């Protein structure tokens, strides 16, 4: 492993970080679509396909209907989750490239 890598990760750690980053990006995107862009749930492809996403979106809409301040908190949470997911994905891709460079390094 090179000394200049940001986070020296093993293959299992990279896989876990990919799952974490993907889930953060997905949750942030759904929250942003609901609270900021005001997209109807029927327009979301994942809403029609996955039951857990349907439950999550329905609970978010119900909370936003009960509490108007929750819209602001949901919008902020969506943006923060998007940034966390982007940063985690950048770190993960950097470590993945370092590992691939070590594997395919020409001698």
C-alpha cells in the first residue's frame, strides 16, 4: 500500500464503505426529491419497485404533513446525506484505485 493514500483500506472495508456511501446517496436523494423538489412519490422509480423505499417515502410525507418545520429539517438532512455520501464515495474510489494500482503495477 502506498503511503500517499488517504485512508489505507482493505477490500472488505472498501466494500462496506461502498454500501455506506450508496445508502447515504440514496437516502439523501430521496429526501431531496421529496422535501426540496416536491416530486410526487409516483414519479420515483424506486417507490414503485421497492417496499422499504415506499414505506420510507410515505412516512416522510406523513411527517411533513403533520409538522411544517420538519420540511426544513428533512431538506437539511437530505443535503447533508448527499454530501456525506459523495465524500465517502470519493474516499472509497481513491482507496480502490490505490489497490488496483498495486495489483496491476508494472515492474
